C-alpha cells in the first residue's frame, strides 16, 4: 500500500496576484513546521492557483510546495483559444494538473474522452494528471455511484498507466455544499475505485495508484477522511484558501501519526 499522502488545495477562480502573494507570505511563516511535517509524514502538498497566478506562485514557491494547474489542454499548440497546454505549463516547471474537475465538465464541456486525452498529454509531458471523477446527487440517491465511477474510469484510463496519475473521487453534490458522504461511504467508494483499476489493469497498478477524496473537506473533517484505509489524500477547495486552515490539516495528520 502507498505510504505517501497527498494534500492538495484547489483555489478555483479565487485570488489575484496580491492575494496570492499574501497567501504565500502567511503560509511560509510556518515553512519550517510544514517542511518537517511533510518530511516526517511522507506528505506531498500543493496548491492550484488560477493560470494568471501560476508564474508568480512558482516564483514564490519554497520548500517542496507543488504548484498545480487547474486544467490543461489536450492539444500541444494551435487554434484553441482560451486554453493552456502542457508545453506552456512546463515553462513554469509545473508537475501536476487537475483534469476533469466537475466544474470544467459543467461549465467548459469537458467529457470523459477529453479527460483521457488530457491525461495522456500530461503523461507524455511528465505532468501528473489529478483526474477527478464523481457522481451527481441524483445518481447518488439512486445508488448508482459505483456504476457511474466504473464507466468514467473505463473511458478515462484507456491506454493509461493509472500509477502515473492521481485519482480524485469528488462527489458533485459534496463540492462546496458543506455535505460529505459518510466516512464508511468514502472508504468503500475509494476501495471500489482501486478494485476497478485492478480489473482494468492489474493488482500492482491498482495498489500503486493514489486515490484522493475531495468535496467539502475542511480543517475539522480532514483528518478523519485522510486516515481512512483506502484514501491516499485530499483535494481541498474552500478550506485551502486560508493558510492557517491548510496548515492545521497538515498539523493534525502529524499529531495523529505521532500518537499512533
Ligand atoms: P470544496 O471543493 O472543498 O470547496 O468542496 C473541492 C473541489 O472542488 O476540489
């Protein structure tokens, strides 16, 4: 089983250059604590700012903070107005990109086939795709979660080595709503995702694919979720906008590990 835990913040359409500078100056006041915690607990942490703040964020970046793109084009270059390619992200040494977030699916028409293409482009360019999957509220209520996820994974992972990706299970109805599935549900769905990856490839690939949970994770519920057996990390929206909330999540993991 994977030892690393991934704690990623998704800033969505928040923060301009001034806010980004403020965030990092506050966050890095605790840099030595964050560094020690990350090292001692095998944590990989980072933030996904808007694309206009990627350049500044990589300049302000200290320690091992990962700077993550919120989306990426499936194309390398050309007539694709409004998009940013892996080649352009590489200018900033970006190592991770979120793909298929439910908000890019909803507002920008991204499909599972696009997610597959985007993930492939990322891998060619040595960028780790953070692939988001999840069911709607109607599907959850009809108990179709596993069916929906299996279908998404089948399309998205076609021709892809899942070990080189990160999967983020984000129920659409949990995002920004303050609601989350029960801990038991999160654990069982993440276990199901791993089983599905095993069916699509093999046990080695499945056991080495990080599976994160996202959707209304905050400084109060984060520890309980991230310590579930089948969860390898968190994708945090709202709570990642406040440096102290994010640091608290890291500190709680540290305390829990020490007391274990
Ligand atoms: P949230 O967002 O934590 O604000 O619910 C999570 C996400 O969309 O990745």
